[in-house]
């Protein structure tokens, strides 16, 4: 009887101990999780690029408008660094403004057929990736630069996939992931199917695609086949709008307008790409001269208001 009681007491003590270990202390109880937004609102600095504000002022304007995520242009960052600043200075500015750099816009010619030009492009991309990693930007846009003019020859898609894998292997070291960007006006990578072919045939797990409301329209792909892309392939997405004044053949980069000011199927597109596991970065990319003629803060404030309306109800 004594042994039985002793065993019962021992088991009770162990149970109490385990329960105490596993149960959170009252001060550690977490608040009930809230629904995560499917989108992160981001300002591509193209939207205020015509104001020529420079790296620091662009961030200050974006922050004041309420943006906590931006896409920077590599050239703007390089100018800032050439004028005497360091990547540590850039990180401090980002911290002070409460801004995260989600992606960078670069133009290294990684896809071209010319071996010498492509080697230079790879060297450029490696240097830019290293720089971006130092400021905390872990993505870089990789459009078909050098193969985008009307007289550019068509590049074999299998070769394009091999070349994309090469820059993805650079990212294995830098951790800055190249986002394969569709350009609707280009003879190369202008269609959704081409971009997906290159991404898939690269055979690299870090392959990602960067799509755009305007470029999907310009290239003729539209949004119908977006469900086949696979949501893990899209981490960032460029948003904008276009009016009925321009045909697909005639519209240009500069004709893009704020979301909601045109006829693009934006909300339908966002419903097709949104994911439940993590938010997609929606970056407003326009190059509108009418906006450049306005005060930069007004443009950024309007951008935020338009984007909030854009995602409402999606």
C-alpha cells in the first residue's frame, strides 16, 4: 500500500511538473492571432523618380505617405554611395524612416547571346547583389535587358533558362533572389508562358517571377492563365492601371496610371494571385509625366490612397 501510494504521488508530481513546463506562464500567453493581410503595399520609386529627389528624400517621402515597403532603383542607391555615403549609412536611413526595401530595379544584361556582354552583365549583377545584401534588400528585378529592343533577336528559351540558373546560383551566395521579369514590349520574355518556361527550366528552387498589370496587357497574356503560375512563384507583383484611350499595341510605359483610374482588371487579378501563407508585395510602378509635374509628397500620398482602395474587398 505504501509503495502504491508512493507511485501515485510520484506520477502526480511528474504530471504537475510536465504541465507546468508545457503551459505558458500568464505573462507569456500570446494574443489570439489576427488574420494576415494578403498584400503588402509598396512604392516603386519609379512613381516619384521624375522628381529627382535622391535616395534619402525618396525614402522620407514614401515614409511620410505611410509606406513601409519600397522598391528602389539601383542607380539611385549607387549615386548615394558615390557621393560619400556607405551601405551602413543607407541601413540607418532605412531604419530611421521605418522602411524595408523589398526589391531593387536593375539592368544587368544577363540574358544576351554575346558572351563578352553577358560576362560583363554577370559581373555587374554580382556586384549589385553584394551591395543590395549589405543594405538588406534580398530581391532584384531581372528583366530581359539587352534583348528588349524591336530589332533584338529571339533568344532560345532553353539558353535563357540556363542563363537564369547562372544568376540564381549567384544568389545562392548573396541570398539576393533575381526575380524574372516579364516585359510586354520586348521580343524576349514578353509572354507569361515564356517567363514560366524559363523559370521552370532553370531547375533552381529559388526561381521567382515578377509580373505586372500593364506588362501582362501589353504582351497580350492577360490574367486568365495566372492560376497556372503557382502562387509560390510570385512574391512581388507590379500594379498600375491603363485607360481605354490606348490599344495594347500603342500603349507605352509612360501611359500607366494609378490603380482605379483606368479599365484594367486589377481586383480580379489580385484575387487570382493572392496567397494564404504569406503576403504578396504589391508595388506601384508608374512613369507618368503628369505625376512628375505634381509635388512629390502629393503623388506618394495619392499612391497610398489608391492602393488602399485597390485592395479593399479583395
